[in-house]
C-alpha cells in the first residue's frame, strides 16, 4: 500500500513538487477560491515548476529565496511586464506562505509570526 504524502513526512524525506502543489490546490479549494483563480495559480506555478526543473530542482525543500529571485529575474529578462512579475511574486508568496517569506526576506522579524505557519506546509513538513 502506498504511503500517504501527509503521513511520515519527516525532515529527512523528500517532498516532490507535485505533493506541494496538490497540498496548495486543496487549500485553495478549501478557501472556496473561484475556479478561474485556481486555474491561474496552476498556470503561474506551472511556469515556476518548469523553471525549477531547468535548474534540476525536484524537491520542494531545495527551494530557497535565491531560486525565487532567479525566477523573478528570469521573467524580467524575458521582457515580462512588471505587473505580471509582481503578480507572479504574489502567487509564489501565497504558495509558500507568509512564514516562508518573512523567515527569509525579513530576517529577525519572522519570530513573531512563527505561530502563523500555513497548515498545508506543516502537513508536508516543508521548510522546518
């Protein structure tokens, strides 16, 4: 019997991007987001996923702020509109959760927010 992606996801186990995306999709559905919004997230995060594949990243735990910055810079270099880059940043912020961004981008400030960790990433054991 196949092991659930939520059970036994300890710090030593890999978290495939597909599992992280599925957890995010379930969270979006549980928040009653419109189908159009969910489709938009799927498309934008799919582009990010392809970028990560080009960098040979398949485990969600390997993603660091460096890769997010590289991706946003990649979009700018391609000539992507600054509004689209900003919306992609918002999609990534939503996907990874407020805690991830506070932890890595606002160092020192994150301790206040450690109780607000997104439950879907706790289930997967991501970033901790």
